[in-house]
């Protein structure tokens, strides 16, 4: 008495489709599918996000404070 059989659910589905219209119901389901795809895509992009370089990797090599004698003589020529 309290349970809903398959026939009851089919009648409810037909009434909902009649109230909202077939195309509107189809559009709603298409929007739900797009939302799920965008969610999955966002989760995949989050996993693939580039990690920041560590402090050691990000440091640039230090410039020498003075030029070596060999470099100075090459530049003069």
C-alpha cells in the first residue's frame, strides 16, 4: 500500500513530461550532462596543474664578481 510500483513511477514520469514538455526536460538533462563533464574536466586539470619550482630549482646561478684575466684579454682583441 505504501510502496510505489513501476507502473506508478511511469505515470508520474508521464505527468512530469506533460507538465514541463519533452524538449524542456531533454534540455535540462543535457545541461546536467554538460555540468558533469565540466566538473570532471576541472578535476583532471587540477591534478595536472604544474607544481611550483622549489627554492633550489628557482635560484639563478650567481654572476662572478670580476672577470678572469683570460676573459679580459679576449675582449681587448
